[in-house]
């Protein structure tokens, strides 16, 4: 299996605090890889370095063998990386389908055009994407009035618009009801299967993680402490130590990290 | 409604052309007056009072050409763009035969530019800018008030008589201030070549930092100071300068500082000894000058400001021009204004054919305190005609028409 | 050395009034997020009320008592204004309240004129503090020394109030997170009222305190406004120590500027501001503004759709009616309509930035006046034919906007707005002062259209084509991918950047495009008036556009032009009356209160309620 994403010795220090310490990981084609860890483990920092929001202090990021360290989020996106946010980010003043069209316009380098009508462009493709995430019926609704779960699905459709090879999902099910979580992750798993996309996601709901990931990596205090399939992680004493012995609260973990 | 008035105007004009004069005798002759009634209320109100007094007098005496004279007053907010719009309205819809008004130079210049383009006669009553009759002068614009150049030249003449050789100037940092300083310099250096200018201060208009300006002037140790600041700036400058002893042992020449509009707000703090241009209405008891003052006081229960006499003379000038023209046609009025001579409370004035500037002069005197109020003493009236450049120079300044 | 010390003292004394006014503005902004344009008016009121009280109250005690009472009285007036005018519109879109405060300016101007008359009042002297003391041989006015002592005292008292009292803690908490203060069970409305009253009281105190150094006049309000904005921005919006430091820096620098570069008096302040913001984008002590962090964004904008056939027909009919104007309207109607059309284009260009991009420019006049000056200067200095100058006007304005946008777009929110204001003022000062080149205040004259366009009717058609064309094009661009990208950048910069949209580039281009269109309006303006003066670059011109855009309705596509046409028309009528500013001010306040979504937005809601228009699904 070919390696889609690879980090080598990824490190980020904020002043004296080392948030991510020497993380090396590999993500293979078609893989659904979960990155977990307790509060303050460095997951979001790690994610932000992958997406270009943060520049690593040391180490490098490689996409399909090419070094993408320090490139801007825009460039990384153009290289075929899509992402969804922990707190949804959509265009509230537009309709659902226009949100997707926007990503398609950007993908086709058409955002600076002033003559054509935007709402007529890539409409069919946008509908296909909405179909894929089960949002086709809501295509013409005002984005600002959507339910939270629907926003998450819309975001997924946006992230898939440029047919990415890699999808980074930061806490994809945060803030959702348990049933919605399962449904969204099932959807994601289906897309991975059908489209051949690779996914790296962070998550704090262990049910979701254990139910859907192909492989799990555990981050604690900035360092990778475990890497393996579901069974292996479930039985790993260090992971149990971190999660159960540490007494950390799962909920709302990355909120503190983001703040 | 607008259309109606327009049509009425048309019919009126047609009737005027077709019928003998007697039939239209009661139709007033309308003059469009544009000013900054709100933005510069302290100046515009006395000016308007002067106009209304004169109108009443003119109309009591049978009007002009047997028709009453009427002014339409409009507020332009002190915006040149608005003034242009209003001027168009006055001339095309309200049936005004000519335009007058404005205190601010920029508004006056804007109207004069329109006047030349559209062929309207404009009598710039109060704006001071020299360029109005010189660099930017045109065939359709005339100016009544003693210009910046003339008043600066009068003060320069006084300054040349003193022993002072080093001068410092303080003037608001915009066109009027710059004109006032350069005219003073030009005239002083002509009369007194050894004069030297050791400092030039340029406070922002109405944002003077008086303490700092006084310190800067003091630093240059001049023999004399030429002041062009006015309004709130003048009050601050006088107070800081007096407190910090800037004026001690120094002769100060103040442009416009003796005009009641600027002098009166200073009250008992009026700077004694300054040589200024202004309007000493309190000492005008005799002749036409005195008659105007008492008529004004009787009519308005208030004393006249400089603006009042300008307003009064504006009406006089327009009435005289119309009488001389014998018509309300633009070309006739324009021709009539050229070399028009009339008697005013300030004596005889002439609208010079060469540059359309009237020879209205100014009172020059020394500031003193009387009953805790600033007044001008030892004043003389200087005829404007004596303080204009030679005809040769003027024709060089003015674009060939 | 003596002179240096004396100069320093002068600067510090000058900082006094400036600090008090600025700290009030900063406080109000920090807590209520209102940019109080009327702050200068409260300063002016303080001076007038103080003047009147000093006439009544005798002696030293009377003098200082009068000053304190003036501050108190103005605080009460501020409280009244807050309750009557601002409280009803806190839920309106962000910055909408500043329109209401502009209405307050107009009302106060006329009321002050009615009450105190038109003549400037020279401030009374402070009893016992007349004259100077000598410090190292240099005279320093005694009152300056008094101010030097009072100002830090007031600053300390404010600091104590803010940091050591419960009220202060609540106020500071509200600066950070107003929702939380509400959650703490504090009556937010009264907290706002209190802070607004305190801020206005400080302005009034500043106005009264400067009396012995100046006086009271009707132009004080606008004359101090820019300086106060500059101080607040340099210090950091919402920061009291920042306001103090900035007031001192500006005042002291000004004193030395006056002495060593006397020509610098207008520009110095703005140059300092631009420099500070280049290095510290949020002022010396300011915090980064995060859009919407204060929970005041209002309801989200609705999706837009190109006009349907009905609307298109309606617009076509309207344009046809306009085009036929010379057949039934008088010459003056054409002149007036020309003015209105030009202003509509100007307002629409600002609306494009504001409505679609969420970019509030406080200095849009720079491009309107800038375009006009480009044309004027070309004609004057290069003898450029009118047609060519007209074409170059928008290009010049667009280029200028590109350069200014490049600098300003590093900032966001109100700091962006303030920086655009600073650049506009810088440009104005340059034009105003550089008389040899620009004609200064005397402007440039004789800028009339070419022969084939001279005359009211031909120029009316010329304006009609370019204004209507410009407005329609702006509207079309709103529906194009570029317009969508601009909205995307406003709605969620994070998502836009994450999907490959270069939001900075989009905004730069939008800013330049809006500048271009404003320049087109400026080009039309200059040849319709035949002359150009620095007035067209003034802060009031920028405000004019801002106000009509807000009043028309920011969140609607046609808000800009409807607001512009409505207010230009109303202004033409109202200025015929004596107290037109009062009427205009009350009208503005009335619209703000009755139509918090702007004229178009509110009409739309009414129409929806009446069932004339289809209800939006999010309408509650």
C-alpha cells in the first residue's frame, strides 16, 4: 500500500512548552486512521501543522512523497487535501448548494470571475456531492438555519469537492447526538471505501473510534505512545493508563487546547 | 409643482417681453443668494440682516426699475458642490437674474466657475481669495469685499512705518492663510527691503495648538508678528500669547482682527496695541457711514458687524448695476457692473473694469480697550483703490478673456 | 533646555482634554462596541454648559464646581441619549448604532446654536490661575500646571474605578464577554447606560476643562473628533492606559512638530497613527478584534438571487422613466437627478465593500474625491482632454485603493475602519496643504465637460449611463463568483482559506474595485460641478456614504442606492428650512429606531409579514 501522508519527527514548541514532540506517522491509501489522546495531548497542534496553519519547529510533512512542510493551507488544499473543522465553518449567508459550489469554483480557479452567475456554475456536481452526503433534499435551504448534524455533513461535502486524496477531519462528531455520530462516521467510512480517499481524524468518542477506524494512534503529552489496530490499542496498557488511570475528562478536551 | 413655477417663470418672461413695462411692474426682480447660514451662522446672520435692511430701503424708494427687489436665501452647508446645485436651481427654476453670496472662498470660487460656464452674473460678496478676480477671474464674476491682498497690503504699509525689521508670521495652514502671508511679504519687502522673515507658523485651521505656536514664535525672537489666525484660533492664540508674554515689546499686525466678528468674542482680553484691519462701527456717527450704523441698530436692535455692511453694500451694488443696465438680461447686468460707481456707507466705490474687483476699502487702526471691550482707535479708512497692484500687473495675473 | 522642558509641559497639558475625551470614547467602545461619532458633540456640550455655569457660580469654588457639574450634566445628557436613541438599536447589525450617533451630532449642533447663539464664546479664566510661573526662565501658564496635575488624577480615578471596584470588574468583564455578564445576573442594559453616561461625562469634563485655554464654539465637535479617534486607535480601542499614553504622545509630538516642522500640523498625527498601526496593528495596548466575538453580528445575511423577470422589468421601467426626464422635468430636476445618481453610485460602491465583504471603510471619500482630483489635476497640469481624464479618474482611484487596501487589509474590524479613515485624512491633508500642486482649499476650477457634453441634458444622460451602468455592474458582480468569494471570505475566512480561496487577494481586489467605482462617481462629480475642492475628501463625505448605506440596509443588495436616493432627495428639501440639521438628525434617528434593518430590509420584512413577499424560512 502506498503512503499518502507521512510526518517525520514533527515537533512544535511554543516558547518552552513542547506541544508536539517528534511525531512520525504514516497514513496509507484507503486507510481510516484515528489520532486520539487526552486533553492537551497535542492533537490539534498536530493537525494544524498538517494543514499548514502552524509551522513545525522541527520535522517535516510529506504528501504522496512530496515535502509540504510550511506550505499555506491554500496550497495544501490544492495538492489534494480536504479538511473539516471541529467547530463547523460554512458560509452562513449562502444556500447549502452554494456552499459546495463555492469550493468547486475555487477548485476550478474561477473565484475571480465577474461575468458569469455563480449560482449557475457547477450546480450538477454540487448536487452530486450533496447526494453523496445525504443532503440533496436540503440543497436550496439557507445554510444559517441548518441543524448541526446537517452542517457537519455539508462540511464533508465541501471537503470532498475537489476529490481529495486525503481528508483531515478534526473531531468530526463533536457536538453531535450519539446516533448522528454513528451515521456520520458510517458515511465517512463508505466514502473512504467508494472513493479511495484516505482519512486522518481526531476524535474523543471511543465508541466512534473503535467502531470505524482501521488503525489508531495515541498521542500523550505531545508524543506518540501507541500505534496499532483497534484490538491492539484497546488492550495496550499504556493507553489504558493514559485514559483510565489519568482520570482525564474526555468531554470538551480540545476546546481547552484550541483556546 | 416644480414644473408649474417653471412655466410661470416662462410665461412671466414672455409677458415681460410682449407687454409694456407697466403691466409687469409689480413682478419682483429676484436675486439668488447662496450662503453658509448654518455652518457660519455668526457671520451669515449679520450679513443677511444687512441685506434685508438694504432691501427694505430700496423697495421703499420704489424698487429697481419700478420693480421690487427680492432675494432668495439658500443654505449650501458650506459645500461647494451643494452651492453649484443651488445656483442652478436659483437661475433655472426660481427665476433669479443673478447670483450673489458666499463667505468661504472655495464656495465663491466654485460659483464663479459655474457662472463663467453657464453665463450667470455672480457678485462674490464676501469671499476674500485673491484668485477670484485674478488667476481664476472670469467675465461673469465680480467681487465686492476688500480682498486678502488689499488688506494685507494696508497692514504691510503700517508695518513698513515701524522700526521692526525681523518679522514672524502665523497663519492658518490653507489657501487664505498662505495668500495673506505672501501678500504681506510682497508688499512689505517692496516698501522695506531690509525686512526679514524669521519664522513662519502654520497652525491647522481651527485646531491651533496655541501654547506650542507661541513657544515657537518666541523662539525666533522677532521684532514684530503678523497674525492671520481668526475665529476660535485667534482667541486661543491671544490668550496664550498674552500669558506667555509673547506680545510684550512687540508690534503685532492682525489681519481682520479688528472686525467685530473676531474682536468681540475676545471681550476684555482684546490685545491692546495690535494694528488691525476691521470695522469700528462704534465711532461711525457722521455721514453715510453713521447713517447706516444707526439705521441698522434701529432695525435690528443690534450693532452691525463687518458682514452687515458687506450685505448692505451687496444690495446697493446690485440695485445700482440693475438700474444702470436698465434690464435684467445677463449681458446687460455684466456690462453695467464694469466700471460701475456707486455711493456706499464707506464712500464711493468702483467695480474696476480691469479685474472686476470693487475698490471697497478697510478701516485700519490700533486695538484698545474701552469699557472692557476691544475697540479700534486712531483708525483711518483706507480706500481699496490705493492698495491694488498696477493695472499692468493685474492684467498679467488675470487670464486673457 | 528650559524651552525643551516648557514645550514638554505644554504637550502634557494639552494631553489633558484629549485624554478625557478619548478615554470616554474608548470606554464606550470597549463595552458597548459603539463607535460614538457624537463624542465630539458631548465635548462641545461640556464646553457650553461649563461656560454657562461659570457665569452663574462665583469664585474658585464656583469655577471648579461648574466644571464638575458640566461633566455631570453632559453625563446625564449622554444617559438620555443612550436610553432614547441607542437602547432600541443594540440588536441591530454591528456598527449600525454609529448612524444613530451621527443623527445625534446634527441634533446637538442645532440645539447648541439655538441655545448659545452663533458667536464663539471665549472661555472664562480660572480664578487664581491667571498668568504664568517661570520654570527655568520659561513662562508656563498656571492653568497648564493645573491641567498637568488634574489629568493623571482623573486617569488614576478611572483606573481605580475599573480595577478596584465591583462596577469596574463588571465593565471589564463586559469588554471581554458581554454574554457572560448577562449570565452573572447583571442588568446589561443599565451597565451599558452607565458606561455610556460615564464616557459622555468624561467628554463633557474635557470640554469644560479646556475652557480657560480656549472656549466654546460650534465647530468644536468635528474639530476634535479626528484627533480623538487617532488617540483611541493608537492607544488600542478599549484601553485606558493606551488612551493616556497616546494622548501624551500625540500632544507632545505636536508641540515639537509645531516648532521644528511648522507645516506638519495637519499630517503629523495621521502619520504617527499609520506608523503605529503598521507595527502594532491593534494599537499600543489593544487586543485583536475577532469578528462576532461579542455576539453582536445580528441575524445572518440571507442568500441572494439575481432579480427575477418582474424586478428586471420594474428596473427597466424606472430607468426608462429617468431617461425620459428631460421630456417632462425642468433643467433643475436634471441637475438634481444628476447629483443623486452620482451619489447613488458612490454609495453603491461602499455598499459593495460593506454589504458583501463586511469591510467597513470609514474613509471611502478618499476614492470618490481621489478620482475627482485625478481628473482635475490631469486637466489642470497636463491639459488632458476631459474624456481621457474621466476615464483615468476611476483608474487612479482604483490604484490608490489598491495601495491603501494593501496596508489596511492587514487589520480587521474597527481597526481596519480606523486605518482607512486615517489614510483618507492623510490624503485630505495632503490636498488641502499642497496648494502649489492641488490648489489647496481654493481647489481646481474650470473643469467642465467637453463641448459635446456641456449643457445640462447631455451631461445628465452621460451620468445616467455611467451611474446606472455602474450600479448594475456592481450588482451583477455581487452574483458572480467574485462576489460570492467576497461573501465567503466574510462568512468564514477559515473555510474559504481551507478551500483554496486567497481571501486577502479577494478583499484587495474588492477594495480596489470599490475604489474604482467610487472614483468613477468622483469623475462624474467633478465634471458636473466644474470644480473640485478638498471638501470631497473630507471625513463628512465618507460619513455621508456610510450613513446612507446603513440606513438603506446593509444586508440588502439595493440598500446603498435606495438610502442614497432617499437621503439626497430629503436633504434637498430639508435644507430649505432654517433648522434643517435638527430635522435631518431626528429623521436619521427615527429611521434607525423604526427600521433597524435599514429602509429596504425593514420594508422587505413588512412585505413578508403582509404576505406580499415570500417569507424567508429563518424569519422568526
